[in-house]
C-alpha cells in the first residue's frame, strides 16, 4: 500500500443529529477509544449551530470540525444562509458540498455545487465534494459517465494548486443510510475512475495527492475491507459516526491500513 502522497480522512457527517450538549461527552468517549490515531485525519461535520460547541469539545485533539453546507455567495441578502468566510472565521476546516440529500431535498445542482466549491476554496476551507449515482443509473450502466460529469462540473475553473484543498467523496445513493454498502471492488472502481478524471484534468502528480473517500453505510464491520483498497482514502460516515465505538473502530481500521 503506497499512500504516502495523500491523507486518509475519516469524516463523520452528523446530518441533523446531536445536540450541542451531547458533543463534549461524545468527544471524551472518543478520545479514550482512539489513542493511537496517528495516521488518519478525523473530522466531524456538524450542524451550523453546533459548530462552536464542537470546536470547543475537540480543541487540542486530532479532530477537525467541518460544516455540512455553505452558501455560494460571499455575503448579502440571503436570509438563513451561512457563508464560507463565516465558517472559516470560526475555525472550521472542512465543508461538505453537494451531499445527495442537499441535491435531492434542496435542489442543489452541479452548477451550485461548483459555485460552492469555489466559495469554500477561496475562503481557505477544504470542501468534501459528494458525487454518486442512483440505483437506476447504475443499472442503466451510466455510472462512469455520471460520475465524470459530476466531478468535472464540481472542479470546473479550479487551478491545479487549488485541487490540493479538495476531497472527493464517492457516495452511491443506494448505499446511503440503507445498510447496503457497495462492495469494496465497486467502490474502488469508481474511486479509481475519479482519480483518472483528475489525472486527465490536472496531471498525475495532482491526482496522486487527492483524497478520495467512500461513503454509504460504511461501518465498523466493513471499513477494513473498503479501506484496504488502493484508491479509497477514507470514509464519509453518517449513521456510524454518531456512536463513538463505531467511529473509533473505523478510524482504527484506517490506521491499521497505514501502519
Ligand atoms: P450513512 O451516510 O453512513 O448513514 O450511509 C453516509 C452519508 O450520507 O454521508
């Protein structure tokens, strides 16, 4: 396994779960479970209102805090929205962009995703860009084309030196929250195709350095196999990230892979 060129990132996506008051006990429990977390980076992407509590709870730990969304505009009359600069100002490091739940329930398009990626990178944030196909698209045999379209659209207009700041999460829609994981081979095949697209656009050296995660029912039992694949550099984890033991088991599996 030769991953010295890129970071392994295990990121939790808490979605609309957890209260601010739950975070400190969670952080303490987790800390005791991942004493040897020396390789992979840990992140929790939390609801906006819980960002200050998360930053406080994870201060002086190896856990970074991320947001789950941002607005594509710098500032202005966008009631209820949050800008990249506001997140960066608080000390947020990562931000999920284009999660399938945002695409499906809130009408996010590939064009909006691209604008949000630019907003994030310009503010110094690391976007975690989500791409993935539905079960119908997989059965139609268009997964490759669709993922290529989503990745190219999301990265459009970014310079090679900005690509070092992005993370891509391959999340097949049929695997999210369903308990049905892609096989390690299926996941690796798509992650590999994403790296090939980046190679074509930005060259081999850049492609080698980009972290590409798998997401979709990754848990404590299937993580080791998924993370053993060469092009899967971590996970974006929903359900299992809400339970310290489960998240820690995934982190420890990632560390094992790197050791
Ligand atoms: P899941 O969610 O792990 O609960 O399937 C993953 C995600 O939506 O990022």
